[in-house]
């Protein structure tokens, strides 16, 4: 860990009263080179291509808060989570943990970072070794990091199990196949917590669980975040669960954020045409109800060949001439609520701070609702 983070011009720099960020990233990119093999080199024309899974993201997650990440399949949510915890090497940009740069730490620095930044995957079956008891599985990270002697580790294992409401005397000696799906995910969370991390990525942690036990896991995540001061990045397709537990949310499309803000504000007043389409496609019902995958009409462009200007323009009902030429800048559309779309002009340049123009540069009388653009066009 080396440089300290100075407040910069990113989209979160204006939160004077906000709690301290635990993880921050600026200009983060993760590009995957493809067709780099010998055979691919023989058949391809031109240089090797890259999948631009993350293509310039600024993000900040505060301690004691849950930051939601929503977007269609392939938008880059998991890649962002894995890059933030350094399971992927960033292609560009910087990552800071509690103000210290961790973008390129390695060796002991990376081991220390891994203790403090953890990830929970969606599949609790795949996350637990079938040959280890719950007690051994939760103790394993402590052994790997050389933490405590046997007695100290035992105390921490018991504490971790109690935190996730798994009675140690009932669960310490059970194997994963002897647990329900919810108990297995709780064991995974206990294994994550035993290292006392500051930041956790929860990548669709309830999507493989039975509907009846989802709310319990969501409540647990929320309680842990508040009680332990954890910053959580909660990745989900499911907007209703994001509303249920997240303080802030970012909407992701083809490797970038297109809208972000306080969760209620973004969900109740979606400003970006993509967010509006998501909200229209996924009715907000019981957050614990069945799986609701985000699916919109129109084909998602490949992250190998991203459209110029606004990357949503090929599916946007509000598209204008400028959209293919100019990448939209962030605009304020409400307190801490920002959107990257040419329909809006900067609050500083507009007395109302609401959209500047509709299709064909005609003014909107009010912030566009889903369907406004098609009607106006
Ligand atoms: N190791 C890799 N090599 C090449 N491409 C990759 C790799 N990992 C992810 N990608 C690509 O990066 C893009 C983003 O993938 P990612 O898994 O982050 O999406 P996601 O938003 O998490 O999707 P889902 O909701 O389906 O989990 C996809 O086009 C995916 O195919
Ligand atoms: S109006 Fe233009 S900038 Fe806004 S989302 Fe549509 S295509 Fe993108
Ligand atoms: Mg994913």
C-alpha cells in the first residue's frame, strides 16, 4: 500500500458530510484480451481484440453502508467486484482502501489487503469444501493468514458462527451437505467475517437460495454492515432487493455507470432512459419473491465493439444526433443523484437543473418519464 488518496474531481467528491469511504476506485478499467492464442493469431485479421468489461468506473463505498450495483447480464458487475478485491488485475485506474492505494500491491501488501477486502459468491455449494466441516472451513482463512494460535482461532470461529446465527454447538462439526442452502450461505458469510474485513463484495448472494430464506440473508447482510462497520458492494439483477437493503445504487451498462445516487431517489425518480427501462421491465414487488432477471428489448452490443458516444444509443428510445458523437458527462439531477445522458444539462447551467432538451433538441416540460421520448418523437 503506498500513495494516499487526495479528494479529486470524481462523482463522489462532493459528499462533504458523507461517512469515510472504505473502498474507492477512480477510472477503473478491466479489459480482457481475447483470441491471443497461436491458432487465433493465424486466423484473425488485425490486432488481438479485447473485451472491455469495465471501462472507466469511479466508485466509492462507505463503511457501514451497502452500495447496490444493478445492470443486465454481462454489464460488468462481477468483473467490477472482482477487480475491486484484486481477484482481477486492473487494466487502468486506481483503487484505494481506507485512503491507501492498493492498485498494484503485491506480496505481503496484497495478503494484508485480502484480509480486509473479501468477496461472497452466489453459489454457497461451490464456496465450501465438501470435505471440511463448518468449523474447519471457517477456521481455514485464519490458518492461511497465520492468525492466532489454536485456542484464539477457536474463539474467533465461534464468534463468527454466532454472528450469522449458526449455533456453534449444532453446526461446528457439520459438513456442507448436512446444511440447508441458507445455512450454507451463512457459513460462507461466517468464513468471510472471521478475517474481520472492512469491505465485502456480495455478488448475487441470494440468487441461488430458496425464496423463503432470502430475506433472512439480506437482513443478515444489513445487520453486519451496520454492526461491524462493513462497506458492502451488493451486486444484483434484482432491483427490489437493492431497494430493500442498499443505501446507494449505481446502474451499470456495458462496463460503465450511467446513473447513481441514493437508492430511493434513483428507483423512484430514474433519470437515465436505461434505468427507466429497467424499472419498467422489473416491477417492484416483494423483494423476497421469485427471481426477476433484468431483460430489456433490443440486443446488448458486444463489449468488444462498444458504440461511439453514448453506449446505450443503439437501444435508447430518446437517442439524438449528439449521442453518437459525444460521450455524455455526469449531470446532477437531484441531491447526490447523477446521470450520464445528453437529455440533461448541468444543474449549474440550468436554473431548474432538469433536462435540457428532448429528441430533436425540443425542450422537455418535465424530467422525461419512460415512454416520453417515443411519444415526443
Ligand atoms: N475472464 C474473462 N475473459 C474474457 N471475457 C470476460 C471474462 N470475464 C468476464 N468477461 C466478459 O466481461 C463482460 C462482463 O462480465 P461480468 O461477468 O462482469 O458481467 P455481469 O454483469 O456480472 O453478468 P451476470 O449478471 O450475468 O453475472 C461479459 O461480456 C463477459 O463475457
Ligand atoms: S438520450 Fe442519448 S445520451 Fe441519453 S441515454 Fe439516450 S442515447 Fe444515451
Ligand atoms: Mg455476475
